[in-house]
């Protein structure tokens, strides 16, 4: 077996975010559930875009964000995901490559691109810093097992799969293709549950994939409670230990819990002023995996996750602005001063 | 003569900004002059985009920014400018309309749109908060006198023209078309010099337009020095008084000077942490005109300009994030506390 040349290969929906501020009344008027991600078709997306405020566009996508953050932390990273050959697709491809991420997936072109343009996510950020996401999947629905090159997967220590990929049907097959290729090459498979509503939509498939294919699970509190249909976090934590070798469960301002066999670590959140929680969970997973693939202890993996998440929620948008390598390198980082109080990891 | 139904009608290049951070070495390596705006063709734009860092897209354009800021201050505003019917064109149109601005110009469509897509400006923001702009004009080169509806111009108290419009040749005619229509309807014509290099390119045309057509001039220090080919600000201030009825000259952290006939007011800059100077001058003009069209005294016009500029330079991007109406409404605004120290109005 050859040595891996990548630390992380992310697979996910390739999406450009459109972020706008909105008040709570706007969510109520338009029937939007705060904090969730819902899928919309082209018509609904146009209608919502027509009534929302001025936007800022930046590359997003859950695994895409994770890849960009992990690369900023020094990890060697690749990403597979489908854009169309249009202006937003070129924006996505530019940004992820400019972040230092290897991105080999061919864009959809010709008439197919016109019919299914690059995906976008209309994100409404309320004054409480919560984000409410409305995703038009566009070209992402054409991502399939054919886009998963087993050689690319075998190159990476960890293949990281976002749960949102369970939504476009062809991509579910790609999940299994990727995990088979990873395990055949002796690599690890990491899964993010992405969203409580997404878990609701695909619970049985998630539980099967978790037990049979997953080595490392990322989930926030509402996602893990939804997966096990319980309202008690400790019950969920006990159940997840039986299903997967390693789980990192984020709990917002309460920090995160890392469970691996008999080990259990509680890691404090990093205090910061919360401006926009978009991408918090993605950044946590990036920090965790960037540290893990450097063989750092689990407590440090959780700490890197907490630092990366704190950076991303301290400003508008899901991709990092600060020098993340510097933030994790300094043990006496001012962000880590006492008391390690309120922060939000979504 | 009927009453005007708009306060301000802006005419300018309709551009989507792509903002990315860069260090000084990057500017040197790629031969870029810090602080300026240069025009690039499609090939140069692609090449620069290929090497610059991850970007954030937001609607821009000098007059477009001014219109968005003025609308945020409560002015009734319209904008004329040319986008193509493509993804970035739809972003521009959405954002300016969502800001409350009337935007009637038809987009370029069909094959013309494919050949000349929506304009974009690649903006590199260095650690000193300076912005260096590289503009691909795209569809803007097709904006012509035919796009200036004299009835739209007659509807507004002030027509506001950005100097950058002297670059695409067909638009120069549109300038005269607009100023003729404005004066025929008894309205005012405001001009922004936009950029010292732009003044350099079109000095004779600017001086003629200033003397013959302009009622209100906006310029920063380097632009007004370039216009009069002097290195002494007071010399330029004396000359401009002979050429135009009213001039607002911005001097970065030194504040601004407003000259109108025998009146002269010096207005302090509003202190703020400077993150990105993109749009500082556009925001100053917006504040000034929003106050002027409410018949506020000239000192208040300058004060509104300074407050709007301070808001825009305190964050990434040229469009406002804070509630500008609230900022100008409070005379004892904390931003206006003593001492009124360093700020930057570009």
C-alpha cells in the first residue's frame, strides 16, 4: 500500500452562498424555520431571492468549507463536488483552489449546465447570529459514483463525507463508492450528519452508513439527538459509542465531547463575539481532522476544532479570514484565556 | 415643471466586486499600483483571478455604491448602468433593488451578453486597508446615450455621474445627454472624479465637463491635484472655486473641505478602525447628497458624508452594513466624540 499524499479528501455539495441579513419577522413571513437547512427548487430560490436583502456571495458547501479551513490549518486537502461551467461555478472552483485545495471534479457544461446551474444557498442571518439556509442544489444533483475516483480516495488519510450528500439521490451511491475505496486502501471514513432535518429525512440510511462504513462521526447536539430519537444527550453519547469508533459531538457554547472507545474528553468552546454561525460545524470538523491527521492527541483535535469554529463565527461568512495556523500554534492563545465562556459551535 | 420624485439618479458602471486579501509583495509581483484603479481586458482579468486568493463577491460600482448608501440614508434613489443577463448581472440587479434603488436599465442579453458579460472588479485589499482595483468593464462598454432616458433624469433633484464612465467611449456621450436633460428640467448635475489615473486619462474632457456642465464636484485630494496639475491643495481649492458652484474635497484622515461660492467649511473625519477603504469616496458622496437633497446646511452634508464613509471603511466591502439612518440621526453619535482623529476618506 502506497503512502497517502493527502490528509483529507472532502466530498460534498459544491455551493456558492448568498448571505444576507434578515430580521425574525422575515423568517416568520416566509415560513422559514430558524437554524435549519431546507431544499428549494429553482422557482422557490428565485422567489426568495427576489424578496431578501442585498447579499454577499462567497463559496460555501459544508465539506467545501471544511476543506478550505483544513487547508488554512496546513493540511493537504482535496475536494470532490459538482459545479456547472458558469460564473458561480468558476467562483467556487477559484476559491477552493485559491485556498490550496486540490479540486479535480469536472464541471457540468453545455446544455446540462444551463439546465442545472451551480448550486446556491440563500442564507439569512438574523440579529442573534443564527443562519437559516435555503439550498437550490442545481448541478449537485448530477454528482454520482462516477465522479468518485477510487485513486483519489486512496490518496487521502481520511475521506470526509457531508450528510447533505444524502439528499441528491445519485450521491448516496457515491458515498458507498467512496467508503469502499477508502477502506480497501486502509484509510478512514469520516461522516458529518450536517443537519437535524437531513437526519430526519435519511435516518435509516445514516444509521446503516454509520455502523457499517464510518470511522469518525461529527454531529451537533440536535443532529445526534435526532439520529437516536432521544432528547437526552448522554443517552445519545452512549449509543454512538456502540456504533462508531470515534465521535466528536459539538454542543454550541457548551463546547464539544470527543468519544473514542473508552476515552471521553470534554473540550471547552473558545470564547468569541458571535456574528454569524454559518460554517461553525464545518470549521470544527476541519480543525479536528487537521490535528488528527497530524497524529495529535484527541484533546488537541478538539481544541483545534474549537479554535477554527470560533474564528469562523466571529465574522460574516463560512470561510476563514484570520491566520488559523497562528491561532492553533500558540498554546497561550488569548482566545483560550479563562474563563472559557460562551461561544457557539453549531 | 413637475416636482422631482427622486432625490438622486446615479449613472455609472454596473460592476460586481471580487474582494480578496493580498500582501504588498503580491502587488509588486504582479505590477499593480497600490490604491489605483486600472482597466483590464477579459484575458488579464482571468489571469489575475487565477493567481489571487479566495474572494468575496458583492455588488459594487462607484455610483452604484453611492446609490445604495444614499438609499440606506433615506434618500429616494435611481440608478442607470449596464449589466448582462447572466448570474453576476442578476446579483447586481438584485442587490441594488433590494437596497431600495429604482434600476430601470435593461440588461444586455443573447449573444451580446455572452460576448460582454457583467463587469467585475478584482479588488486586492492589503494589510494597510488600502484597495487596489482591476476592472474588467464587460457589458458596461455598451452603455450609451440611448440608455439615458431624459424623463428619468428629469425625475431626480440631482443626477450623479461617476468619472469612471469617461472610460467606455459611448458613455461619454451619455454624460452630456444626462447633463443636458438635467439642466433642461432645472435639476443639478454632480460629478465624481473617481480616480487620479482616470483624471490623467481624461483631464481635458473632465475640465470642460466641470466648467460647462457640473454644479457639484466630488474629488479626493490626489484627484483634484491631478485635475489642476498642482501639488498644492490650496491652489487646487482656489482653482476649483472658479470652475464649479460647489465642491466637496475629501482628504482622508484630514477630513473634507466643502467650498461653495464664498463659503468654505472644514469637516473632520469620523474616527473608526479602518478595515477596507473600498467605497469610501462613494459613501461620502452619498451622505453629502442625501443631506443636500433634504436641504440640510453644508456642514451637515459634510458630516453625513463623513459618517457614511466611516461606516463603509470599518468593514470589508463597499456597501453599508450598519443602520446609517440611526448613525446620522444622533448628533451626539459616539463616532463623533472628541478627539476626531484618524480615519480615511479615499
